[in-house]
C-alpha cells in the first residue's frame, strides 16, 4: 500500500490514488468522518474546537503531516497576543483580531495555557517616525483599543529602563502566550467532546478526490472519506486549493524570520515587549523584543525570501518551491518594489553585527555578548500578481469544502474568531442545523 505508493512516479500518483480509492470503497475499508480538517496549526485546531463545541455529535478528523501539532507558523512565531493596533479598521484582520484576542485570553485562563497580558511599548527612535506613531495610535483607537497612552522619553524608560526613544505609546492589551500549547489544548478539548473524533499526526494529504458522498482524502497513512473538508494549510494553502480545483491567481511565497535571544547577562534589559514604529512601505512590523512565557527574551524577526517554504535554515533549498516562487511575476514585482529593504534584510540575516545595530536603535547598551542565535520561522504570504502583500484574511467556499487561503499575522491571535467564521460559513453552505 503506502510503501508502494511512494515509489509511483509523481505524474501517475493521482491515477494510482484514485484506483486505490475505488478499491477501498468496494471493500468498505475507509474510515469515515463528517468533517476533515487539513492542517494542525492553530487555525485548524481552533476550527476543530469551534465546530466540535457547536456540533458535539459530528465526527471530526484533523490531518497533520508533522509528528506534532503547530510545527510550522504557529510554533515558530513570536508568541505575541496582538492587540489590533495596525490593521485597517473594518477589515477581517481588525475585526477577527479584536474578537479573537478576547476569546484567546479567556480560553487561556480557563484551560491554564501559559500567557501574560503585559502590554507593550512602541518606541520612536527618530523624528521621521512620529507621524506613523500618530497614525497607528489613531488606527488602534478606531479599532476599539482603550487606554493607549502617549509616552514621553522618560515615561518610556519608566516602563522599559534600557529603551532610548524620543516618544512612544503603551498598548495595554498586547500580551504573550504559548501558541503551541494553546493549539494542543484546543484539540484536547475537542477530542474530549467526541471520542470518535481524531487527530492524525504524521499524516500528509496527497490528494483530494471528489466523491458523491463528499471527498476522498488520500494520505500517506491511507484514504479517508470526509463529507466536508476544511483546509487550513498555511504554507501549503494555495497548493491544497488547486488540488481541490479552486482557480487561484495568487501564490503563497515564504519569508523566513530569524531570531536572536538575549543571554542571561542581557535579558534584564527587556521587561516585556518593545516594538519599533512600523515602516508603512514594508509588509512586516520590524525587529522587536519579546519576553516569552518561559522567561526568555527574543529579538526579531527579520524577513528574507526563503528558497524552501518550510525551510528554517539559512541555506535550506527546495527546487520545487524555488521554481514555484521565482517563476511567478508577483515575486519579482515584490522584489523590485522593496529592493532596498530586501537587500538590507539579507545582509542582516548573515551578520550578527548588523542585526545588533538594528536592535541598538532602541536599546543602545546591547552588546555582541548579549546575543545568541535563536530559532527561525517561516511566514506564508499570499502574494498578488502585482506583488501586493496586503490581502486581508481570505476564506473561500467551493462545493463541500472551505479553504483558508490567507491567514497571516495576526491569525494566531485571531484563531478562535477565524474558527467562528468558518463555523458560520459551514452552517450556511453545508446545510447544518
């Protein structure tokens, strides 16, 4: 079965898989579920949690190709509970972040997920940043954030004694959380609700085949019949959508983010979270300081194009991923539109000294001895043909499937709200009562 499947040339695997499915149907060998969720990150887990809570009698299966949950974007992000400070008022990012943040904190309190709503400082290091500081303050207020405080340089130092700034703001709603643990707990609660539901680790989805009864999900661990599908594929979202026959112009392009950690000698220089004022011309928030739930302090991430969608090393390479990205016009337009930023990010990725200089804009007293190399993460951006990365959260419905096509930051913060949106969409399109 599966051993032989891996030996079949890729161009013939679809035919072979279909034949296996027909054979399995004849002999009634496939496990059957009401709902199949593809992807065991926090959005997939939150979707399972919300669906199972509302429909405890529906059997749900989560397919996760890795040996543990939250092994990609969820488990390798900065662990921040975002407040809703940056997102266009009225957008799904803004609405879901505001709603999801409240739900996530309540969930963490109820189920003892490590977290701390400690607030953050956004610090301006240069007069040119002051208009943008005013802008994000206004956006936060419009999104419903109460209690944002404008800070003088001395007031910044009262909160973060080693931070040098000409002005700043304090955002009390921001926090930190263990997103990997949150993901695990969401699935644990769902599984405790229905003993026939499953989370299948080490189970990669290879194909999705339409069937009169729903979809046959072809995986490395066998085939499964699912009446409905919810795909939360993250870095593989566009490929899963195309397997299901969705016509998608955009492509997912991965950007690696590298972190440094503060050593025991340096970590006292950061109390909680310190962010720079974001550059409106660049689609990332910039290198920031984050105290994690385990007490460690991370600095980062940068943002560099990665030659492997799930590549966490600086020299990781995958031919298929590289050709996929570099044959796409949107990638080159993004490069051209952000040439200066891109070059600077790459230089900093391979130079601890340059990374330190960026950090010293906000904490000048940091030294090389205060830093050690940390982990890396990869972010999925659904990139438009014109190189635009500003697409909102995007979830689409087709036939008996729902696909989460774009869920960049603040998707982890917003995960429970996204799960609720998927529940609403399922009730509307799947005819649930």
